[in-house]
């Protein structure tokens, strides 16, 4: 079971998928692509790892335990 957390102005949206369930897998991959097109940043965290172990990713992988989406910080 994988989890995707989308952190934005609406709060913390959670999307889950199972590699054995094609419908949830397709939905999660579609949401990943939508977030990528919205210029958000995705970080993958291995199961059981601390938050600082997260690595930035650019493609959906159903084997990742948790994907965290954040908006990039704007400077000025």
C-alpha cells in the first residue's frame, strides 16, 4: 500500500494505492501527473525512514511507500 500526501492551501490530502488494485494505481498515477504539471515538488520517503531521508522524484513509482507533494518556495 502506497500513500501520497498533497500539502497545500486546502490542507493535507491523502491518496492511497495498492499495486494489486489497478484502479487505485491508475488514479494515483494520474494525480501524480496533475501535481507535476502544477509545478509542485514530489519527495519519496522509504517506509520507516525519517522525513530527512526523503528524495525528490520526477516520476511515479508504485513501489514507493510515501510520496509527499509541496509547493516550491518563492523568493523575492
